[in-house]
């Protein structure tokens, strides 16, 4: 069974720090990788996607992908209290199905 | 730009009653459409997806069905709801199968 694993957290960081969120996946045939942010009671919002090994930066967010290690991460620089949410890692398998992790809850302390 | 509408936002239904949730997308043609369910504290589970009118693929055997009567309309239905059908139902769209998916606001369904 294809799996996407995330630490449930909460990951607690002080305001202004770098938050590092991690995700591992089991399917070596996975092609695309996504990070969604989900505030409590709300629907997921796409914040980053990455297709190739290496880093991809968008504002305060950096997605990192290492296909050999089957590992994807999200870095949030200069964390703000408004970044407090659950972050869902999603992996698209070889049949274009999105497999979601159960999410990591991030808490940014003022 | 594309927008996705999903309603109702919340729904409370008795066990054994029927269900109809609707989702529409604006601003694009022939999108891929998806229905997910999120149980409390858990990840999203894909229920159905559609790549075109009348084309529905089911991911898990269950008490639910889906239909796509129009290009940008996706409906989730049940004839008789079970307690286990409670959850947060999310509709999503993408331009193509390998493209990012974007979610509607969701419907929180409670079964009594």
C-alpha cells in the first residue's frame, strides 16, 4: 500500500524562526509532490509543488525533494503566528493519484 | 481565474436519509474533478474522480456514488446515509491529471 508519512506534531517554533516540515513516501514511482496548508475547520490550500530533485523557493517557502531518499520537506522562513496550521504533504503516484499524509500541526509562538 | 464552489457548508442528516452534495467549477473547461473525505484528525481519502462528463472512477467501495452531468458539475450522492459517512467532504479540480489540485471550501457532514 502506498503511504505518505508525516510527524503529527505539534511542531512548535518561535516567531521569526525557520520551521522545517518533513515527509517520506513509499512509492518510488511517485512523480510530483505537493504541500497544502489547512487551517482548523477549513479546506486545504496549495502552497508549493515540486517535481524535480533539489530546492524550489517561493517567497518564505522552500520545498526540497530527494527522490533517492524518498523524502520531501518544506521550510518556512521567518515564521509568523499566521503560519500556524496543519501542513499536508501529498504525493502523486504513477497513476496520477494524490496520496496524502495525515499532516503536521505547526504552532508559531509570538 | 478559476473558482470552485461547493455547498452546503454544513449539513446534519439522520441515518438512512439521502444525500446530495454539489460542486461546480468556473473559469475552465473539461477540468478533472475529485471528491475526497477527511475524517477527524486524518488525511484525505480520495472517493471518486472524473476526467470528463459521465466518466466516474471509484476509489473505494462504499455507500456513496458520484455523477458528472455537466462539464463543470460534480455531484456526490447517497441513497441511505450511515453513521460512518460523517466527515468533511471536499471537492477539488485540476487542469490535467498531473497538475496540482485545488479544493473547494468543503461540506461538513454530521450523521445523527
